[in-house]
C-alpha cells in the first residue's frame, strides 16, 4: 500500500502488512510522467505483495477505484483507480464483492462491475471482457505523435 497513511482509518489489520510505513512504496507525483514510468517505479517493490495475507484488506481499506488511487495496493499497480499491472497470482476474489444492479446479467452490468473494479457477479460472468489498459492508450498516443522522417 502506498501513499500517505495519516488520513486512513482502521489500519489495525494492514498496519501488520510488510509494506506498511515503507517510504519506498510512496510514489510522489513528480517521480513519474506517464503510466509506463509509474510501473517502472512500482514494479520493483510489487514483489512485497506476493503472498501477503493482507492484499484484500489493503484494497478494502484504500478503495482504489473510488479514491482514484495511484500506486501499489493489494498486489496491483493502480493509476487513477484503474489496475494497470498486477502480480501473476493476483486473485479477482481479493477485489470488493460485486454490487448487484438492475443491469446485472447483461454486458452493461459486466462493464459496471469492471468500472467499479469489483468482482463480476455470477449473472455477469458470461459477458465479461477485460477492459482497456490505460497504458495501451499511452502507447497509441505516442505512436500518433511520431513524425515521419523527412529528408
């Protein structure tokens, strides 16, 4: 879990996590310019989340999607509340339980779960399609800005 912990309440569980209080996990905004930089900075410390029993509790405490969190939380690297990179053993069950909506059982319901960064409910699982990774959009924007070589 990265960032300031002074404004977080109920840290009794995650205060035992191996990352708690480690300043290497706090990524200052001026240390990265884009998502690729963020991943490059966070990836070396992400291994600390591997096998950590507090990953789900960390996500419940930080609520990355709602707080538009940027940094390492629960075995994942988040950029403005969207998962951009995760450990290979990241388990979807570590994400918050799904909120049941009127749209559940449709593609729109599945998208709503994905936007909320929560588990898919059983009715929406058949409609689940992974969302776009914001880092892919950065790559496309960079390609569009490249100028052709003119002799």
